[in-house]
C-alpha cells in the first residue's frame, strides 16, 4: 500500500493572494527602510537590497504567470 500524504482541510484552502502581495511588498519597503540604520560599511546594504528585490521579483513573477495562464487562479 502506497503511503499518501495526509492533509488537513485548511491546508488545501487557497490563501488570500491580495494580502500576500501587500505583505510581500510591505516587507520589502520595511527592509529598505533599514538601509539607513545604525551600521557601518555597505555589506549590509547589499543584503537588504537583494532581499527586497527577491520579494518584489516574486510578486511580479506570480502576477505574470497568472496573467499568462501558466499558474492556477485559486480565487
């Protein structure tokens, strides 16, 4: 007998895409606000900018894939 993963009903329920996008973009803005923090050197700045770009890139990629029909529209 093959073992199948057991899912709770809440795990299969789609999340709210709009709030996910707002959360990702809000987090990117908060990360960029740390740019003017209490640190020396530019190494930290590079990590902050790259992390913010990854978040924004994920939101843009998700929107493009959904618009082109390559990703399911749950809601």
